[in-house]
C-alpha cells in the first residue's frame, strides 16, 4: 500500500482545517493575514501552530488584506516562502497588490475560500471573488473537496516556485461547502511534504546584501511590454509544469491531478463543465442518469488560470452539447467567465459542440441534484435538436 | 539570459528581446536610480548664470530631483541636465532675478 494512503494518515478535517494543516506542513517563512469569513479559521488554526512552536513561521497580524498581500510581496521578494489566505471582499481589497505580486513574479501561495462579493452582504459561496481576480496574473486552482484543497495547496508551492513559472497561485475552495464541512481525507506524513516541496531557491533576494537587486523599478514605454510578454510566458510554462508536478504528486499519493477531471466523459454526448464542489453533486447525477442509459458526463475544471484551451478542445470536440456552469456572473449580459473561456476555445474547433451557459448558486444558493438533472436533460435535448434555444439560463433563481 | 549575470549586468540594448531582459524588471544591482536618465521628460530647461548668482543655495535646497550641482565647497555650479525635469522650482525660489532662467526646450 502507498505510504500516503495508509490508514494512520487518514483524517477527518474540515476544508479549512485541511488547508491549515497543509500550511503547517509547508512551514512557510512568513504568513501575513487578516481575518474574513469563511477563511478566518485557516489562519486562526495556523496561528495556533505558530503559538505552539509547531512551525518556524514569522506570523504578521496586519491591519487589512491590502497590507497582508503587501507584506507577502515584501517577504517573497526577500526570498521567503510567503503565504496568506482570504475570501471575497478581502480579496477585493488586495486587488492592487495582486497584480504587483504576479508582475514581480513572486511565488506566493494563497488559499481563497470562495465567497460572494457584497452587496447585498452575503458570506456564502460563489466564485465572484476569484473570478474578479482572474486576469490579475495569478494561477488559479479550484478544489472539489477538502482532499483536493489540501493536495492543491501542496502542489501550488511547487508550481509557483518552479523556475520556469515564478507566479503566485490561488488555491480556491468553496466557502462553507468545503471550508466548514467535515471531510475524510489522507494527509501526507510531514517528512514527505518537506521532501516534496523542497526549499525555495529564489534567483534574487532583497536580503542578499552581497548581491543587491532592485525590485519594482520604473518601467515605461521602453521595457514594460517585454516584461508583460515574459509574464505570459510564465503562464504558458505553467501549462507544462502543472501536469509534471501532478505526476510527481501522484507517484507519492496515488491521486491523479491534471487540468481537469473527465468523469464518465469519454463516450458522453452531453457534457457539463463545472468548477469546485458542485462537481461532487454532478457526479452523483451523472451516475444516476447513466444507470438510466443517458449518455452524460462531466468535466471538472481544476486549472482555470492558465486556461487549458487546447486540452479542453480535445476533450469537447465531437460532443453534441456542453453545459457550462458558472457560479458567478460577469454582468456583461454575455454569460459567465467560464462560459467565455469555453465558447472562445471552441470557436476554431471543427467539430465543436453546442454550448449553453448556466449561472447558478450565487450567494450560496443551494444547487441540488434535480437542478443538475434539469441541466443535463436540457443539454441532451439541445444536442438532439441541434440548436441552442437559450444560451444563458439563471438556474435556481425565482423566476 | 547572458546580460543579467550577477555583477556584470548591463542596461538592456534596444536590440534585446523579452527573452534577454531580467524577469519582472528586476535590476540585479542596487543603487542604480541615478542611471535612469529623466532629463528627457523636460519641457523647460534652467539656464544658470554664475555672474548673477549669490550662492544662497536655495535652489539646491528646493530642487526635488537633486539636480543642482555643487562643487567640493558646496557652491552651486549648474544643473544636472541628465536628471533635471524642468519643473522650474529653482528659478521660482531663486532670490536673484536672472540667476536661473527657464527657457523652452526646442526639439
Ligand atoms: S528645474 Fe526643477 S528639476 Fe531642474 S534643477 Fe530646477 S528645481 Fe531641479
Ligand atoms: S537660488 Fe539663485 S542665487 Fe541662490 S544659489 Fe541658486 S542660483 Fe544662486
């Protein structure tokens, strides 16, 4: 039996606890954070590890999320392995510094417990917070459950710090549904994590006084564009690195990761694409409908940034119909962010399926098996009819 | 990337590409702000007239860009036109009319 899946490594933890334990095993040099529901627990539990001397981390209690990200930027530029965590309006307050972290190529890892943005005020799950930051230059990994949140956090360190990448990573987990629900998962033994993540080897460090370096200089018409082009290259390289790290991680744990999980998808005529915890419900619905003989399947996207366009096209080409599920809206009246990505990816595909968009679960509105069954029924019908009768549907709203 | 080996880093050449320059605009050296030539931003140029100047050094105190040049004895000797941005503060603060004149840069 694989060491990482031996019974003594099996634990019952909430998503927040699982991420806090991953952070303990990572033992980052610096954590700077500010509380916000539903993330608060991650850092609260982690601060307990700091107080108990379980980690060597310098723990900075800052006055806002803007400061938390600023402190992480400074620490990462100094050569430290720096982490923070946030949710919703906290992420929104980091906005300016998110771009600075990414453009300075600082491999900060940040769990984000997904929560709706105000107003009206709401503390429950949707993806509008991280979707708002989708173009900030951060890598974004979504998790289906506590196990994936834990596994993604560990892999994120390797992805972020890879010399070809050097970009920050958000590990996204659904607020309350994952963060506060007790789950059954396997943790790696501490020494295995230490070995897997290794040491950060920054090219430059602000603390290396023998080799001083200047971070964040003025960069106008002359070279700014070149530095942006380099940043895109980091994202392109992440498309190579993410699967490499996943293979290494699978060798340790037996758990498979990639850009997405294709669930009963190989012969499906109607597919659903979804991010996060809804995939769990969707798998049950797929199983039930398969038992009834319906050719349905699921793509659970793990990597939203970079967007694995070619890999998605390969998975979707030749299918009749695809339902794209968005747990946030763009308010463009042209559908949600995932829909934009998927439809765009399919434009040059010769055997592109029909696509339609479902905006669902905003502000934590429950999505139930019968809701998803309706989506599959509609999608099968769309495939048979060969036309998109309703491109965008608000699923589960009172009409 | 050959241009950014520690200690030997040179300012990028116009023929360099995005593949040649250090990542994120990092300059692998410290204390390099003076190498950034900001004089090109100027619309007006200060002209210093040593015959009128009374060496009060108010211009040196007020210049926001440290662009008033002084000799070993601390005497004003002119403007560092590589960095002077032409704000005109020196001329406005100068008590002696004609010691500093702002003239239009002609391109
Ligand atoms: S014009 Fe402005 S920048 Fe130039 S020397 Fe005078 S005070 Fe300094
Ligand atoms: S302020 Fe005028 S008079 Fe005084 S030192 Fe400067 S140029 Fe000379």
